[in-house]
C-alpha cells in the first residue's frame, strides 16, 4: 500500500465520535435506528472527514441510517451537536428520516428505500451536462437492493457512463426479517453490478484505511460508474447489538443503556 | 375549426420555450414520439434524455436535476407517471418541493384502442392528493401551450395532463391563462356546467343544446384542479345547480374537488358527469366517450335531472 496521505487515527476518532452521537442519541431519546447507523459510521467518517470536497454531493439512500449522517454533519461542523437532543421530536430538524428542507447538509430527503441511486443518476448526469467536476456519492443498504428502482438506475448509470457516480453498499448482511442471503440475495452485489457494467471493489467497511484508499481511487475505470461493496457488521461497536437483527431499531432499557455507555468508554480508548 | 391534441401542443410548446428558458431539460421513458417530446429532442438533443422503459428512475433522475438548477420536464403516459412511479413522485419530488414538471400524455379513455391498462382515469385524484402538487388539465391546444409555459415559470412540482386525441380549439391565442384561475366561458343563470380538459368542449355544446330547451347554462372552465378556484365555484353555485364534467373517474377528480368546496361553503344540488367507478376498454375514442356517458348529451341530461 502506498504511503498514506491522510490521518487514519483522525478518521477512526471521527468514526468513534459518530458512533458516540448515535448511541447517546438513542439512549437519550429512548429509541432509534441504531444498528444500521453503527454499521456505516466508518464509511461516513471517511467520506465526510477525508474524501468529499465542498462541491461533492452525498445521498444517504437508506434514510433510516440518518443518525450516522447527523453525527457526521456534527463532526464536520455543519450543525451543532445540540440539535441531536431534538431527535425525532415534533418540528425537529433531525427527524427519523433526513429532510433536506430542515437540516443544512442533508442533500436529499430520503427514507423510502431504492430512491438514492436513481436520484444520484440525476446529480451525476447534471454534472456531466454542466461540465462540473463534483462527484456524487450514494450510500445504500444491502437489504434495499431488493428494490427494482435500483436496477433501473444501475443500468442507466452504466449506459450513460456516469463515472462521476460512486455508490457504496453497506453490506452488513441483515435486513429486518433476517439475513439478506435467506431473503432476496441469490447472487452477490459484486456480480450483479459488475454485469450491469459497473466497476466494483470490495472493502472491509470498518477499515478506514481500506475505505479511504478505495474511495480515493474512484472512478475505478474511466467511463464506468463505481461501486464499493463494504462488508460491515450491523450494530458495530455495541457488543450485544453486533450482527443481531433485533437491534435494527433499538429501544434500550436501563441495563442496556448503561452497558452501551460503558462500552463507549472502552471504544474511545481503542481508537486513540 | 382546427383540431389539435393537447400532447401535440405540449411538444411544440416545450420546443418553443426551450429557446428562452435554457434551464429546461426533458426526460422521457422511451415514448418521445407519442408524448411529443421528440420535437424538443430534435431541437435540443443535448438537453433531452431517453431514460429507457424505467419510470421510477425517470422521476428520481428528474428530481436530481431539479437540485442542480435545472427545470426538468419528465414525460411518459399518465398511467405510468402517476401509477408506476407514484412513490418517487410523492417522496422525491413533492415532499422536498422540487421544481419538477410531470408532463403526462395519453390520459383518460380517449387513448382508445390500447384499452384499460393504458387509460389513466384516476391520475387527477392521485396527484390532487399530494401536498405541494399543482395539477393542471388543459382543454385544448392553446390552453395546453400556455399551461406548459406557466408551469415552467412556476416554482415547484406541477402535474400536467395531456390527451392523445385531437380536440377542437376553444381559446384564442390572446387568452390569459393563470394557474389556479378558472374562467367563465359563457354566462348563465339556470345551471352551471363546470368542466375540465376535453370535456370543456362538450360543456359548451351542452350549453347550446340547453339553450334550445330554454335553459340558460353557465359554462366554467377549470384547468387547474389544484389549487382549485373556490371563488369561481361559489359564483357558479349561484345558479342553484351544478354539473361537473371530466374525462376521469368521478372519485377524486373535478367533481369531488367541486363538491368539497360546495359541501363546506355553499351546499348546492349537483351531478357529476365522469367515469362511474369502472375501468375503460378498447375502442375508438368517440365510441368510448358515448359508452361511458361523457358527451354533451349526457351533460344536458344531468342538468335536466335537477330541474
């Protein structure tokens, strides 16, 4: 691997901070989509704190992972941390799914699955048309690959050679009712997007080094949209929630809340 | 009298205003010959995108364009624009209030031979139910052209409904079209016929037939179903009886919109001429309009029922 041009420890620390925002927000609020947000915290840390420039665009397709996005926006200094205290409350700028009309830094109102990649096609196509150099990043879940709209967009992006479009699948292998493999994943996402004409790479979605190196090499091939399949663990960072489908949506009781906060402390030491 | 399909007027209008409004981009789902966006595509190939037979991606890509300072017109048949891609229209266009124009053609029974699967008879109801959506259903080629321009200049999501069949021209070129404003096409005192889209022509014919029978009918054109012109509906209600006429199901369209206004503000006897909660079928447009009771004679009959 080439000499690193970034500070991996800094990105790990930011990823930890994002996890801290996710966990403390859910503990304080009493409920929230913790598992899916924890799954993509490292990816968001690298994107926001290491990769994306001012003009780049980001769409969180799986909008229920918004706590990770809110956390990244706090760490980036776009919004104040105190905004998380209003999570899911009436009139809050940080509702259960992100709203572009309510919070600066949210590029698209998402929540309904399978919308992000098609929206990304619009942004990427507009950039090509206007000769603009920004990249469009779309973070998808693996469960949402079941939505047919993604495959309309996958074909279109390849057809139009949208190499300024970078999609990431946060592949934690779990969806609400079980594993993706047992529900609707007959073949790998690598094979599927590859056959649609995308350039695909697979990374460890919790290694900031791998994520950074891979994202910074996009587009992987001129004239092709890029896909990064990030292998992740749902609930990453909370021992009892890791790889556990029951923590997709988490309503912590007192015992779990205490345990989570204690684990946070241990995690913080680990990423120093 | 000249006959022009509103979809034809749409295609021509797009190509005309594309000259002055450079932000316009047009997206179509492989139907540009039918939706008439091909006229624009020929003139401005770099601003036209055939998205393929992929309507969900059509709507979302249009939404993406709207956040990049473009004014996207997304076109396909009404059945696919409002049915197949409904949730993209709802969540990715209306909810974030993006400046997307959904220009749907082949609405209503007058699609004709293609039959029920392609005859969108519920699109106005579906689009009217969406917050932030403006819903426009032009009556003739002149009104369609003016509506296209007004929609392009209006900030926010707009649904434009166009038909396949050529219809008689009603309006003069100097007609002043304003979104949200209905117009009285004929004054009257005994009954008011409130019509939209291709039924406006039938309403004018019905008024003439009624005149022979000594009934003085007012005719009101409602091109904008949402926001609806309450003032003109209340004025029409002063006739004491109202007939609505639309090439659409009587559930959730113009008849419902008028009834919603009257029920709260001025309860008035009314009849709804429209499709009576059933699907269409294959046939010639004129045969279908007769079979489904969407003619001037049906409007006359409905008016007389209240006398």
